[in-house]
């Protein structure tokens, strides 16, 4: 059976070390195949997208690659335009 493929944008909260679904990605942000992992999405607080655990965007980072190393999550696309 084929693994489920789920390609989403990710970001990291440096406060709680959570990998989160980036629901407000930058243009050209890489997509990640997270398979059956199900990262919590960022939540909307007033005019910002924030970590659902810390309730702030102060610690959010796009630098998820180091954290994901060895986790089984593959970075599959480095440029959004390539998937069309
Ligand atoms: Zn957090």
C-alpha cells in the first residue's frame, strides 16, 4: 500500500520546539511531505498567525530542516512553481 502523501508548508516554533503547519507561507517556501504526521496548524490571533501552544508568533521560524533531519519527513519541493 502506498503511503499517504501530504505536502504542506511547515514552520518551527523555537519556544516549544513544535513543528507546525505554516498556513501563511512565504512565496517560494518549500513544501514538505509529512505523510501521516499531522502537524498542528498555526492559529489566527488578531492580525497574526501564531503558535497554537505559545499563542505568539515571536518564536516562529522557517528553519525546520535541522529539526526534521532523521524524522522521516522529506522536503520534496524547494520552489512552489515547480509543482504546477
Ligand atoms: Zn510554540
